[in-house]
C-alpha cells in the first residue's frame, strides 16, 4: 500500500507545481526533527540506539573465528584507532575495485581476518558494531573522497539519484532536492543526508542501516529494490555520503 505522504508527493509533482527550495544550505535530518527527537538523540542515556552501541562495544572485544581474534586484537582501543573512519566511508577499496561501506568493511574484516562467518545483514550484531565504530567519529565532518578512482561511482550514483523510478515515476532528487524543506503530512521533507547511519528510527522502533532506508524509499515509489550489495546501492550510497560532506557525523542518530 502506498503511504499518503508518497501519494501527496506524486500528486504535487504531477500537477507541475513550481517548488523552490527554502535554502541551498546543507541541513542534517537532525535540524528538521522535532525538539523531542533532537533531545532524544542528544542524550546518550535516552538515545535508544545506545542499546545497540553497547552490544557493538562488547563484540569489539569478543574473539571470533578460528583465529580467536577480536577487533581489538588488531585495532586496540576503538576510541583512538576508529576516530574519523566513519567520516571517510564509503571508501574506495583497490582490491575490490569499488567503494565499500563501513558496514561492508566490518564484514570484510570479520570473514578475511578473523575467519568468522559474516554477521546476518540488518541484524543487531552488525548494526551494533557499525554504530559503535561510527560513534568514534561523532562530531567530525563527513569527508568522503572524490578522487579519480571514485569518480565513475559518484557519477553513477548521481544519475541514480536523479532517475525517475517505479510506478510513481519519482526520483530521489524530486523529493530530497526539489521538495526538501517543505511540509508534507505534518513532517519536513529532509535533504536525505546519511550522516547519522546506522540510526534509530521511531517509525521502525529499532535500528536500521542506510540500505534499509533506500529499500523503503524504492518500495514506496513502487520500484523493485536493488539487492543489498548491488552496484546501484554501492554507487547511490557513495553519492549520498559525498553529498553530505561537511556535515557532522551523528552516529547513532535518531530520526522520526
């Protein structure tokens, strides 16, 4: 079933209404959230995402696989070794020949370095570990590279961002560029910057990755979701993160 907000966007765009952004400045989703939601994010004791962070902190020091090594075995204190890591991901991986997300990097270390099985996608363990690592960059500006190896993926991500999809024939840009800052169904349409993922979403009553958000958006416009590690998801995630450069990392954020 299509949500009323999605239908309203489709109708608004379909009638050709001339929408102008209120501002060209980058805004985090935090800036558009209610005072109550911002207060929940600001207080670590009230932020429900810290239940996952605590699990991630425990997993950081838990041996896994035949190597019986933990993340801490190689990286020691995450507060030092992981500082700034989340701000630079997705990052180009020369071995893979493509960018890789922080979540995928953690899975890569787990399977290749620890010899352990990958953690279940969207499971509490990988969300917790990613949130714990991301927390170490909180307050730092997003700084995703746009050097030559990355440019083809950035360009592909931008094309996807601007491509109409699904039965509703909507693009990401139509909502999150053209309609950003407008009120719709009582909420402000955000600019869709992923500087707080993984995050706790009140709508979900739980943690989720950026991929979960992308999947929801695609199904909302009646498009077939891309597979989790598809070239489309890699490119679009990279472009969204690069587009957020300069905004502070908020992991783990809270959103409506």
